[in-house]
C-alpha cells in the first residue's frame, strides 16, 4: 500500500512539474503573425515556443507585441537560456508588393526628321542640281547628305513598385557630325582673230566648299513605366514621359576659289607674241558658329525585359520622340582673304607685275534664321537656307528671300535602344 502511494505521488509530481515548465500560449508578433504552442523557456531578451509545424523557435522580445496569457501568471520552474534563433519571422509578402531599385545603362539609334537643318541641305542639293540642269553641264559635284540617324547613350536610375509600375530618371547623350562638300569647275576657251594676230582667251574657275556640321542633344527625361509580366523571366513594358532637352549645333564652313583669266597672243603664223595679260584671283573664306537651344519634349514606346539573374536584366525598346528647337542663339565669326595677281608679262606662269591682298573678318552674337532663296534664273523655284544674323540684320521677305522665320531644328522620330539593368530588392 505504501509503495503504491509513493509511486502515485511521484507520477503526479512529474505531471505537475511538466505543466509548470511548459504551458500553452499565443504570441502576437509586431509584423502581424501569430504563433501558438507551449512556452518552453524565456528570459529577459527572448521567448522560446514549440510550434506544431516549425518546432522550437526562439523569438527576440523586441519583435513581440504581446503574449496571451502573460508569462507572469505561470513561471517555469527552471529557466534555461537556449540559443537564440536568429531568423526573422516575416508576414508573407503580397505578390504585387516590393520595391526594386537599380541602374539602367543602354545605347541605340534615333531616326530624326531634322526640320530646317535637313531642309537647308535639301535646298543646297536641289539648287546646284537645277543649275547643272539649266546649263546642260555637270559643273557642280555635291556630296552632302541629310542627317537621319543620331547615336545615343543613356543612363537611368529607376524604381519599380511591385510587379506593374515603375519610374525612372534618365540622362542621354546624342551627337552626330554631318560633313558635306560642294565642288564647282568651270572652263571657257575662245579664239579672237585679228588682222595680223589672234588671242587665245581662257577662263578657269575652280571652287570648293566644305561644311562640317554637328548636332548634340542631352535629354533629361522622366520615364513612367507600366509592366506586363509574361512569366518569371520576361516582362513587356510601356514607357512614356516628358523630357528637358539641351541642344547644341556647331558649323564650320571653308570655301576656296581660284579664278584665272588668260589672254595669250600669237602671230597668225602661230608664233607666240608676248607680252600677255593674265589675271588670277584666289579666295579663302572660313566661317564658324556655335549656337544653343533648350526645349521640352515627349516620348512614348514599348519594350521587353529578360531577366538573367536576380541582379541582371537585359532590355530592348522602341519608342517615338518629339522635341522641337525653335530659338537657336549663339556666336559666329568669319575671316576672308582675296589675293589678286595681274598684268602684262612675258611668262605665262608668272611672276606677274601687280599683286594685291584684301582681308576682312568679323564676329557677332545673333540668332539663327531660316529663309528660302529665290533665283529668278531658275523660274519659280526657291531653296531653303539658314544663317546666324546679328540683331537688326535679320533677313526680310523680298525679291530673293521668302518665308523668313526663326530656324527650327527637331529630333522627331522613332528610336531603338538596348540595355542592361542592374537592380536589387529593398522590400
């Protein structure tokens, strides 16, 4: 009887001790998650609970909102400080949540209209071709094409909010040089017969002009994105937004011309009869200008993202851009030299008895104006031109100039770009 009583007492004591050391509770975490199970142990910095699914978990007290019932109501008989479970317990993330930040680097090509910039190039080409057509000769050779493509490079800082929306701040650099040349060659010869002698009269005129033009544009853009996921790796996206465009146009023009008139005299027998009269004029002209204009533009387009890894994404996009520059202002200068040699001489190759040199130069600040040049010899046709004029010297509509207005260049057109995005998740 006594032995049975002792065994029963020990069994009840063990049950009571276990009940004291482990008791059921609910722990409410600050992130909204609720854990339920027996408290295994606790101390001043953490509480250990036995979860039915996860097993024993130690939670830092700083992540606990409350415990029900409070720990003070039943205290465990033995408190042992277990190893702290360091993994943070977070509430499940919503599928459309999260913030991703990153850098987008890329480059591409832009097909542009050009506005009056290309209009003037067309004007020069048409003018010289029409002159050749009218004369029936090929005196002019023009190698000056319109500027149609600009190379661009872009950097962008972007933020993507969840799956479907994003925003970016970008800066681009676009620049293109557009050289052109015009060459002219004219030769004339005639024989003038007199009683006892004759004169071989010749004219030679050789002219060349070289244009070295460049346009550079720096767009500062705000990009608004809408994403359409097609799976874990591929996104379609739409992109639109405004931009502030900083434009610069530079022109260097060099012209050279040599004009030679010769009167060479002969007896009727063909024997040369000096002296002869020669006249040679050599022209050299150099022009430089640099003008700037800023404007507001807009762009919209579509593209594709392909995710290579959690950090790297490849992208390709096509978009349309509209940006028009209507107020080009800046500085210009030129220098001009003419050297003339002439007179009666016995030597056809010189030296010639008379020589003179004339020089001129100027510089100014002004605005670029567009006009159409009218040549009465070519009937009703007119030809686009633009030039930088000082204030007060602007061209006016008249017999030879029509449609005078401030010059307007643009980079309107479709663009194509590829790039690489480097990004990471913050939330």
